[in-house]
């Protein structure tokens, strides 16, 4: 067994492309092989606890807020009164935590195919998972694509907090799934989906934003900064049936919750849709 100072975690998702991320760890807290994937929770030296699925970092305590706040509050503060919210994936609970900061929310469905991700997150990462005990939250362990198909005209907001497009999450990156989301949203509903890095995965970004342009009246793409994700940047495809993320955004609604937020603010909301020229020209979206 090597000395603790020599223990490193190396992410494998980008390894074949000649790039990787190494994080010094103190120890492995728990490892569990579910029917879907290998789940690991580490205690890292620089970033606190870290959740890993099949060798890919899902979140760390140090920077999870910049992901969870942005995937949630951009659509939630664009919609005037979101009441029923569906979160697909997101078994760590961070997305649900942020959704519940909105006083209009009456019900949150967390559709996480792997119940063991929820169990281990509750056990080891209460920073993200504690909100899963809220009475407004219902957890269903089902396939997200199937669940959306079976619930038409049901949700004001759909947030797809998925892992990368490999394994059980691959179906969530298909045009069929985006069409199902549209049918599952209520009138004026909004969906946002985890859509990778425009630096490393521009083909995926172009494909997903293409679905949004084809299917939704108000398509868009915005991004956030997460140091422990590939390239340090991750984006989201914005799919709205009615409301515009800039024209319909009212920043006074942010004031009551701003004190609980570490990353998101009205300026970041607007700026996140401003894309570098190389990806802006490629996706050719109408927002900014």
C-alpha cells in the first residue's frame, strides 16, 4: 500500500483522447458495484469528498455549487412560476437542493435509474443529498427516457442532470429523448440538459443544440465553470416552449435566495449565454 501522500485518482473518460485529470486523494471511503455502474466515494485532499461513476467524476464538495446552481436557476428563474419539476439523473441530490430554494415549487420528481447512487450520496455526501428527505421530493428509480415518454404535459421544468453519454445515460443524448421532453413539458415549460464542454465535445454540443433548434421555439446554450470537469467548462442545452432566458428573466426574483448561492447571480445568468466565437458560429443559436 503506497503512502497516503502518493495516492492519486486519475479520471479515465478523456484518457483515450490524450488528456486526463489527476486528484490527490486521502482514501477511498466506499466502492460499490451496482447493476449499472461502479460507484466510488473518495476523500480527496484538495476538494473534499468526491463522487465517481465508472471512473468519471460526478461532483466534489469543493466546486459542485457552480454546476448545480447553474443547471437549476437559469431555467427556474426564467419560468415565471415553476411548480412541478422533474430531475433526471442527479442522484447526488445537488440539483434537487437548488430546485427547492424556489418558493413556487410544489413537487419534485427525482428519476434516478440507480438507487445505489442515491443511497451512497445520502450516506456520505449530505452537503448535496440532505434535501432528498424533503416532503416535496419523490424518488423514482426508473429509466429517465421511459419515464418522460409516459408522463406527457406533466412538468413545468425538466432538468437532465446526467452523466456523460456512455452507459445508462447514452439514451438521454438522442433526438427521440428531446422530442419526448417537449411532450412531457406543460405549456410554457423549459428543459435544460447537461451538454458537455464546448472545448472538448463540440460535436456533441452541435448535435444537442440542433435538436433544440428543431423542436423548441426558444433554443439556447449556456455554460458554467467547474474546475474538476473536463476542460474546466461544462454547458447546458436550453429548450423552452415559450419563455426567453434573457427577455423574460426578472432579477428581482433572485434577491430572496441570493444569500444561499455561491456561484449564480443575475449577471452570471445573462453572461452564461455569451459564447466564444468558435462555438457560437458553429451552433448558430438565436440567443446572443
